[in-house]
C-alpha cells in the first residue's frame, strides 16, 4: 500500500503534478518539492481530524466527492472550481487561513520555494490529496477497512522527505 506521500506523488499522478507545475510556472522538480513540503501538514491535519472523530465524515467525503476527476483530468486543476474545492478541503484540514499561511511558510523554509507560490499550490495539493485517496478508495473501499486509511495517515513523517521526493521526481520525469 505504501504511504500517503508515495500515493500522491507517484507515477499515476504525474499528469496532476505536471499541471500544477504549468499553472504556477514551475518546473516539475520544483512542483514535486513544493507538494512534498506541503503534504505532511495536510496529512497531519487529516490525522487530527480523524483523531477527533472525523473518520466517518472523511470516508463519506472520499465516497461521495468527485476529487478523482482532478487526477483523471489534471487540466482541470488550475480552474477556479478546483481551487475553491481545494480551499474548502483546506478549511477542514487546517482550519484557518492563518494556519494555511503558516504551512506555506514552513514549506517554503523546507523546499526553498517562495511562500507565495506555495500558498497558491496549497489548494491544488489538497485537491490532489483527496483525489488520490478517493481513487484509492474506489479500488479498495476504506470504509470496509478503516485501518488502511489510518495506516496511510500514520506513516511516520520524520519531516525530512526531500531526498525521497527528489528521488521520486527523478523517476517520474525521466
């Protein structure tokens, strides 16, 4: 099953990552770096959400939501609707805009990318995260096996993933 980072930044999402890069005028490696520096905070937000009894609503969202469309049709990611959708997900995962700004600043320190770019990337990252989980859920429904989701969310984020991400970027865009 692997971890959340591999699932989101893996081969099946190279179109989405490419689209994020294009939308923000980044190269694919920087898009990967940015996503990789934002995802741990989103993963943490999701984990907190689930810990506070939000597992049912998360599973419900994965079953009902249409975020997979952004994985299957990545060109939609830069559209207003996708950004609004991502911001709504961020509201659930991180709470406030202030929290989102802090996440972008931390990610900026980690990745070396400008925090203004990362702020724009955050809603796209949230959409791709939910889309990846939604797609995974179609293949193996997590409602029947919630421990699978908890396993994904609990993959130990030691904070230092840049080397893994750059290795994955290398594989993806060879």
